[in-house]
């Protein structure tokens, strides 16, 4: 009986150890919505749209003008978006805990707010209020 109890205890310990490893592995991994520094770099960082999808998940082809546009985020909270001879500027704020990026264009009272689905040093995925997504790459 004593041997049976020891085997059962060893099996239980093994199962619990494996469960702990599974939980730790699933909780680890890459942080998808990174820090402000990932967004703006040390002083500034330029981003360019790579892919866009509709709210239903269908691929939405970028226009030539959209492919030429860049967004530059400055570490002091300003941004500039331009391409094709146009330039728009404003301020940005990033709520890391809420994973939200707010862009307030110059001369506009209301901010455009995007959910940040992914933010790394080289990639960013923004989700608009209507559910459409834009994937950007750092240049």
C-alpha cells in the first residue's frame, strides 16, 4: 500500500509540474502592444502601410496614394503624415495599458482612436473603430 501511495504521489507531482509548464509557456511570449519608444524610437520613427483589411477581414488593396504615405511619430508627442504632396500634422498619445493610440490632427478637437493589436520595433497593427485593420512596417 505504501508503494502504491508513493507512485500515485509521484504521478500527481509530475502532472502538476507539466500543468505549470504549460501555463508558463502560454503566458510568456512576445508583448504585442509595446511601449511608446517602440512607436516613436529615440527621437522619431517612420511607419509605412503594408496591408489593410476590412472590418469583415477581407483584404483591402492599398491605393497608390496610401502606399506612398508615411507616418512619422516624434518622441515629444507630435506626428506628421504625408505623401503625394500633402502633409498633415498633430499630436499623438499612447495608452499602453489600454492598448490605444490616439491621433489628434491639427485644428481638430476630436481624436481618432485606434486599438493597437500589435506593436513591436518593426511592426504595428491598428484597428479602427469600424473593425478595419492596417498593418504598418517601420522604415
